[in-house]
C-alpha cells in the first residue's frame, strides 16, 4: 500500500546529531514552532513555552550555564583525569556549534493527571517540531541531558520555577552527505496484545 506523505515523514525522520553551520533564521524557527503548536493539548492554555537560543551572545551564556551545571552535578566524576579536559572541551565545543537550541518547557501539573497531560501535550508538540523540521531538511536532536533537572540551570536559563524542561532541542540544517543508518522498530505484534486472556479468565470464573 502506498504511504501518504505524512506517514512517510513519520517513518523516515531520524535524530540528527551531526551539525552544519548554515544559519537558521528566526522566521524559520517561528514557522516550525507555529506549525508544532497545532499539537493536541488538554488544559485551559496551550502548555508549551520555548526559549530560543540563537544569537551568538545568547549561546555564550547558555553554554556557560550548561558547563556550570555539569560541574555542579559532578557529571565529570566518571572521567579519568587524563581524559577530563578533552571531554569537557568536546562538550563545550559541541554546544557552541549548535546553530539553534530550543528549551521546551511545560507547566508542572498540580495533580498527576494534569502533569501527565502537560508532558504529553508538550511531547506531541516536540514531535511536531521534529516532523515539520524533517520535511524542510532541518535536523533535530531532542536532549534530556541531566542539566534539565538542575534547578539552578533552569533558573539561570530563564525558565519559570513552576515549569519543567521537557527537552533541549538542538536544531541544524541536515548535511545531505551524511548517511544515516536505517531506522528499525520491533514488529507491531511484539508489543501489542488484546484482552483475550482476561476474557478467558472471566468466563472461567463465571463458570465456577
Ligand atoms: C524523551 C527523549 C529524550 C531523548 N534524549 C536524548 C539525549 O539526551 N541525547 C541524545 O543523543 N538523544 C536523545 N534522544 C533521541 C533518541 O536517542 C532517539 O530518538 C532514538 O535513538 C531513536 O532514534 P530516531 O529518533 O532516529 O528514530 C531522546 C529522545 C526522546 C524521545
């Protein structure tokens, strides 16, 4: 059966971790976010908020906050001394090179239900960003690195106390020369089931 365009994009999209230095305009980012905001949500107000890190000075501040947070969280403890400086530099250089980072947040729900709904809706929003970006040859990496749980990082990055970070999205135009490994998923029959077992149990109980 022939796949619709949307189904093709859903199946073809990949996380892109290779960066290019092609500039991404604010207009392009706004366009992606506006499309993504047609995600479903189940609260009075749309739950997503996004901090856009795009200009050079913003990036310097952002990367400094990431590196400070990594220090605070003792992320480097597992590195042996001889590899430490290299590892830090690799991390810093990577984050300095990302053309655009989006800090995507959701409100912290007051109940388990409202929290689930907020995270669910904002995750749907993020997937919309990834799909719309893919269709424009723009790559995304959704990151949940430890810094997103660091309250000081959160505050210093301008995230309100009553909100939680759902992901950092690294955005870069896709280098068309890279080859991506084919995406694989388990066959649907491995992770789906019906209620037949329960039905059988119930009818056995009723007979007894
Ligand atoms: C909630 C969430 C958190 C993720 N966090 C990270 C991350 O911190 N670092 C990273 O490199 N990729 C991260 N990813 C990307 C996944 O590793 C990636 O989606 C997965 O390997 C499947 O590959 P695909 O996106 O190309 O289909 C995250 C994805 C999701 C959905």
